[in-house]
């Protein structure tokens, strides 16, 4: 029997559309208490719109929340954390991109990110515990820069090894370690 004291997992996707085989989509189907911010793709890069979507989803949850953010969703979460009053028990920050350096073709440019309100990336310590899961060979971020960001945010850095961007293009559908990290954050008390 589930109780209201068990956290609800709030899934925050990155700059993608719905992807059936993405680990976050699969995770959503596996968890007993889950809510998801709808994917918004890359067409509209307005950061404030995305932050408001996180706020609406979080406000609709009764009880504790553990956030699971991936890629650009991690950066959205950092912006959201600066303004929300919602209490978050913890957050899994998986494969964040480095929005402060040029990314490969097909991804938003620095100019587009700046115009959308993404830059500068917040550097303040997050107001909740977090696990920062980083890849050594992510095409969207150098590991050394992610180490600094994790430290700035006060996050526990977990080196995932060479897992690319932790998405279907990198060979990931299911990501079992997400359950491990969610369990750790769910057991944490502040």
C-alpha cells in the first residue's frame, strides 16, 4: 500500500519531443507515483515557459517530490530551483549539457540559448540534495566542466563512465541505475 509520505517522481525531459524508447519515458511507466512535465521539443526555446511548466507540475503534487531531470531539463531545473517555493526532497540530474559552450550542429546555438533566457546557467547551490550523473564522453559537455557545475550546485557527482548523452542515440532505452538513484534520494531526509 502506497502512502502520501512516499515521494512522487517528477520527470523533467530535456529539449526533445516524446521519445517512446527514452529511459525517462520507460521509467515513467515503471514507477508507482510519477508525474511528467510534457516534452516541448526544440522549436520554442523560451526557458521561462519551461520553468513555468515545471512549477505547474510540481504544484499539482501532494507530498514529497523527487525530480528526475535529463539533459536540458537539468538546466531548466536549476532555473526553476531559484524561484520555486515547492519543497523538493532530492533531484537526479542526468547528463546535463554545457549550455555555455558551443554544441554540435543540430543543437541550439549560444545565441539562441541566450535569447531564450537560458544563459547564464545558474551557479547557486541547489536548495535540495542532488545526484549529478555525468558521462565521460557526452557530446554535449566536457566532463571537466560538469565537475565544476556539480560542485557549484552542491551535488554528489557520479561518474557514469562513457555513456554518451544517456539517450537512445547512445544506446540507452532502459537505464536501471535511475531506480538506484531515485531510491537513494527517496530515502534521504533533510
